[in-house]
C-alpha cells in the first residue's frame, strides 16, 4: 500500500524513483567512514544529501496518512543519523533554508 502511494506521488509530483533515490543517497552517505560526514569539495545544488532529505519531505507531504506515517519512520531514522554524524553550524547566517526546511548542520571538508 505504501509503495503504491509513493509511486503515485512520484508520478504525479516528482519523478519516478525519487524516494528510493533519496534514501539511497543517505545510505551511501552514511556508509562513509568516520564520525562526521564529509562535505563535497564543491556545493552541487540538487545533489547534496540535504537535498535528498527535502525530496523525502516533499513526497511525505502528498502521501495519504498511513503511507506518510510509514515514510515518516524512515525520515526520522535518517534525521537521527544525520544529526549524529554532523555538528551544529555555529554561524547561523550560513544556514540553508528552502521550502521551510532549515539545514543548520555542517559537514567536514
């Protein structure tokens, strides 16, 4: 039921496979060795792991309640691991805000 709902949202509002792709980007990032996530050498809008989180939020926003709850559990685990692997950004002016989502974490270079 959740897969069908996600597929419908992807087809209507995103692109096919957007949710699986976003989750795969986090899985890949979380496989990095070390305590903190490494930042890419150059910012690549749309390819940052934080952008994958925004894709998950977008999908969840349009899902029916049960599917939203299922995806929400995955998003919660992603958020917890991301927070565990990134220190807070001490310079609030550097926080990236888009669509109401605020990223105030930093990654090591």
